[in-house]
């Protein structure tokens, strides 16, 4: 049985959809940012906090958990600057409690959702895992702290872990049953699509003077089902003993500017958008594009879904959500 912490969130719920095909799954979620509608009916749901030892004791006593996958984090850069306590409390302190309780029950396999934000402002166009980590906001730091903790726990307590550093997760499941939901929504693709559905008056492009060909920020967008598949391979690598510790980037290896993403959304939907160009958003590096060669070489994983397909799947989901 696998415990998925944060299985009612955007990325966690897409992972669960893949995982339930082969494993029994327990979800622990407190619905602070997750949604009941995203919970897979094939998984067992426990409502609670990941930093609550009593809840964790109950789960680890009752169920034969062989690995824990951790998706339950606060993940908004801007909010982390305003409310760092929340980020260090939930993303770091509660995660230490989770790890400590796992170890008490001799559960030693852990998959951790990390982020490209751990790199800060990179000096290279394509970022591989050898690049220095210099996060520029509390969110990125909270994830990097846990990465260091995992390294130390592996040394001292024999924890086995895989860290997955996501670039920009996007898109929706092909079943049409689940997709990207945040409240409030801050992410580029859902915001564009909500605008194209008439739910927002316009799209604001944050900054046009970046050192990129069209002046807008470049990101590496990766479909959430591609991400989910990487997690399954990472889990199997831990469970089979193929890997004891690893850090992998998850991206497409191809960047798109904010303008290119808007153009692609217009192309996929056939609808023209209204754009407002505004100042930069604090904390945004100009360009974040992954090299995901390491996970390809180690586990054979490669992103397979294109930006058009990502947007197409998200469009189908957003249309179905329109009330
Ligand atoms: N962005 C934008 N307008 C928006 C939302 C986002 O111009 O309404 C830009 C943002 O500045 C960044 C890119 O789109 O360069 C992706 O932002 P998002 O919040 O989706 O993901 P992040 O890269 O912050 O994880």
C-alpha cells in the first residue's frame, strides 16, 4: 500500500489516477488547497494534517504502507514572500514530523515533490541537476531545506528517497475527470483559458523587458500525466532497490515564452485574447528550462506530451468546469 500525502491536490490527484492501476492507495489530505472532487474513488481517503503524529500513527499502524509520496505543500512564490512562516511550518516542519514518524514504523521509501525554484536564477539556458541551488524566495528555500534533510536522513537513518524537481506542471487528465484547480488561480495556462471562456476580462502579462527573445518569461511546461508517470517509475526504482537516493528534474527540455503560450492557447481554442502588459511579478526568473536527461538515462522517462496537447487537455477540462 502507498500513502499519498496531498492526493486531493492538482498533481497528487493525477498521480493517484495512475497509481491505483497497480497499487492500493491511501490518501492523506487536509483539503487546505485540495478538492474533494479530485479524490479518486479507488483510493482510501483520510482527512488530516501531515504534521499530525496521532493521524500518522493511526495510518502506519493500520495499513501496510511501503512508501510515502509527498505532494502536500504550499507552492505559491508570492504568498511565500508574504507568509514565510506558513511555508516553513507546512513545507518543512510538518514534513520532518512525517519523515520521523515514517522511520519509527521502519517505512523508508519516500518520493518528494520539489521544484525548479530551488535553482533560483540560473546562469545557464538549460538547467541540469548539477547546477547550483540558490533559491530566491521562501517557497524555493522550503523545498531545498527538505532536500538537505533527506540527504542527512539517508546517511543517518537509511532513508531511501527520490526528489523530483518539477518545472511548470500543466494540463488535465485525458479522462476529463480531473484537471488543474486552484483557488485563487495564479497560474498562466488556467488564467488564459478562463479568460478565453469569458471568466476573466483580460490576461496580464507580467513583464516585457526580460532578457528573452520576445521580452517575456520563458518556462518549461510539462503535462501532469507525464509528471505522474515519472513518479511511478521513481517509486518502482525505490521499491526494487534500483535506486536508494536520487534527484531528478522533470521538464520537457523546451521553453516557451508567456507570449508563445498565449498564442498557442489562441490557436488551440480559436479565440482571440485581450492582453494587458504590466510590470514584472517579483521573484520571477527570466528563463527556467530543464534538462531531464538524468531521469531518462536512469529510469527511461521522457516527457511525451506537447504544449498544444497540454493546452488542449486543459481546455477540455476548463470548458467542463464552466458553470
Ligand atoms: N504569468 C503572467 N500572467 C499571469 C500568470 C503568470 O504573465 O497571469 C507569467 C509568470 O510571470 C511566469 C509564467 O507566466 O513568467 C508562468 O507563471 P506561473 O504562475 O504559471 O508558474 P511559475 O513559473 O510561477 O511556477
